[in-house]
């Protein structure tokens, strides 16, 4: 079977699943956001040498001030040189999450809404073997502090997941199925992150009062694919409000990710040349450059 045939077959499967899906959808209100939004993201580069993994990290928060949807001011937290960590446990993802969650906690002091680029919950694959449990507990404590800050202050805390692979709602790729279900400007109802949080490999490590408050929905702000949003339900806003605010923060008719996250991603990213410069300054030139007879 040739590639175009495979693509058509997959599309047909997801379109059929969408027709069978019994799901409540709502039109997103046009409500521009007024306030301060922080987008948080991290950049990473990994260098493996005998005996240790070196991790180059940078986490940035872009803090944008809006008035009725109009951008008034932009500030940055964490701009500057990345840090190098010697990762003897080979869990670079956990080091990145620790850096990003620390940056998000800083952003809580300056923003009304904190948006993480990615999930609001660690994924099961982020949970390490016993050798790295201390680091895992440290990261979980930072996420717990974020949840508690949202609960105490009423600030919006959400994770915006681009290209989610979750299949919670449809049994297939939710994003692809919902692309046939949701029209631009529509959202799904809100759902519990897990109906069995005490059995979930990560939620079970959180205090139950926080685990039960983590919810999600999908929204389609424009011509882009549906986007999964995970949020902490502190009782101070409705999911319909959040979808409207996030929609107002998109800057392109064909790309729905909020501008603060886009900017944080651009500022945090560690480009190949930048990483190679750091490794070279440490005497770690790429092995291919040490080959003789070149």
C-alpha cells in the first residue's frame, strides 16, 4: 500500500470515529483577555560521554501584559546563558521539568495566568526508577506548589498540549478524531484528567485534593487542529472562560497556540550551533571532527 492510500485510510478511520462520538460541544465566546499572561517553556541539549550525560538547559517565562486582547508590554524571566548539569542518573527529562516548574513558580509572582508548554501533569514515562526517586519527588513538590498557588491565589494555571497523542476520549488519536468533530471556534465539554486518580501512576503521588482538580478539554480556536488544554480547577473560572481567553491570545488564523507560549519556546530553544559551542568550550568536540585523514 502506497503512502497516499495509507493517509486516506487513516483519515477515513478517524472521520468515522468522529461520527460515532457522542460528545457535547460549545461555541467559544469572543472575550478578549485583560491581564498578565506568562508562557513557560524550556530548551534542552544532551551530550552523552562515557560515564555521564551532560544536559544543557534553559527555561524561560515570557510575561505579556494585555488590555482587552491588545498586547501592551512583554518581559522575560530566565533569559541568558543556559546551565550545564552532569546527569549521572540519565534522566534529562526530569532535569528539564525541574527547571521549567521552577520558572513557572517565579512567573506566578508576576502573572494572572500561567501557561505551560505541555502537560500540567508529569507523564508516566517521566517517573523514573528508584535511583532517581529523590529528583522525581523534588519535581513533584514543585508541581504541587504550582497547584497550591493556583488554589490560594485564584490564578489560572494550565498546560497547552500541541499535537497531543492522548486517546482518552475516542480510543484513537483524540486530536485527529476531534478535527472532524469540532468546527473552528468550538470546544468540548470539560473532563476529569483521570477518573481513578488514586490508581494513576503519577496522580497517585499527588495530594488527592490537587489530583481531583486537574481537568482537560479540547478547543479549536481557528483553522488549526484541536488543542488539548489541561487546567487546574480552582473554582475561580469556567473552562468556557479559559477557552475564550486562550483563543484571544492566538496570533494567526492557522495556528492556535497562545502567543506567550510561542515566544517562550523561541527564547528558550537551544540551537544546534549554540550547543556545539558550549560542548567545544568544554573540549567536547563532536567525534566526527576528530577523525583522521579529513
